[in-house]
C-alpha cells in the first residue's frame, strides 16, 4: 500500500468550480481584477466533466487572472421552450452583466450545436433585458454549427445517452424515435427545425456583434457536424461583415480537435482574442 504522505492527490475534474445554478458553474482566479477577461463557455451536449476540464485548465493557463463561467448542456436542454431559458440562464446572465458593467471583456466559446443553441438563447435574453447586443471581444465556435441532418443528429443523440446496457442495446432506436417525434411536432406546429433557426440566428447582426472576430474550429472527420456545413456558415458570416478565420483539422473527432493539434487549436483562439482588442 502506498504511503498516504506520498500518495498523489487526485482532484475531481471541475471540482474547483462553484455551482451557481442549473448546469452553471463559476471559477474566479485569485489574481482577478476589473481588467481581467471573463471566459464564457457553452459546453457540448452530455459533455463529461473530464473532457470539459481539458479546456478550462488550458484557459486558466492562457488567462491566469481570468474568471470562467461554464454552462453545461443535456439532451432535454435542446428541446426546451425559449421562455424556460430565462430562469435557467439567470445566474450566468447576472455574472456577465456585472462583469461588463465593471468594464471587463468577454471571450465566448461554444461547442457543438448544444453549446451554440444555449449561446443563442443567452444572446436573446441579453438583447431582451439590456436592449443591446451581447458584448464580446472574440467568439469561438467549436464543431458547429451543423444543420441537424438526420444521420448526424442520430449519431449525436446516441452518443449522449447513458452507457448502461439498456441504452447500448436500444440507444439507436431511441435516438430515431426522438428524431421522429421532433419531426412530427415541427410539422404539426408548422415551425422550422430548431437547428435551422439556430444557424440563422448565429449569423444575425441584430443578435451578435459583427465587430467581434470569429474563429471556427472544425474537422473533416467529424461524424456529427460536417466540415461543409461549418464552412458554409462561416462564409455567410464573412459576407455579413464578421471577420472570420476557419481552422480545419483532418482527423479529430467531434469536439475533440485539441487531440489532433493542441498548439494549432489554442493559437487560433488567442489570435481571435488579440484581433478583438
């Protein structure tokens, strides 16, 4: 048995964060001051803490005096009515509002369609409450947006299901049934698919500031969001006035591009931040 004095200390991923609301977590550096940035992270659907921590740890090194505000996402969050977000996003909203009013800057980083959808809801809440556009210095879109194609959506939902034996056996069927239900409801209510709406709103200058540089991080090998979908959205953003950088990876999986080239990934993020200044 290892000596308890020399035994390594194992820290749970994200244990340094304080939970301040539904799926909302907050961390403040001991050296934070009014000029330090706020990193606003919208995680991908069903992201495990150990995977999210790879990004929070990196941000703490890149911005050692920063604060990090993390909003996680579960599959039911993708299906919520807009009005339900007002209460759920309120704790995060108050943090961002206080930070901006004190003169601080914000870097917003969203992952996949799950994170992008919550970002859109946050931006809508900001416009409704503050009467202005969400003020960000730079925007990072990782593995998004996709158009919600059936096969790719099925892969995303199946991956987000629990790893219990029941879901391993019936997960594919359950994912198809959920997609069928969404399709039927959309048809009955005569509304656009939520992912189509999300893609359009991400490029809406009345919701997001065109002066904030954008970087799209995506992969040719992504089975859930196609590189062609991301590039189409990025080109449309550029045509509407955004300063856009497209950073393409070759072999990395969905929301896993730092596994292919960590240096390339973070260099692109920091370049967007510098351009925003």
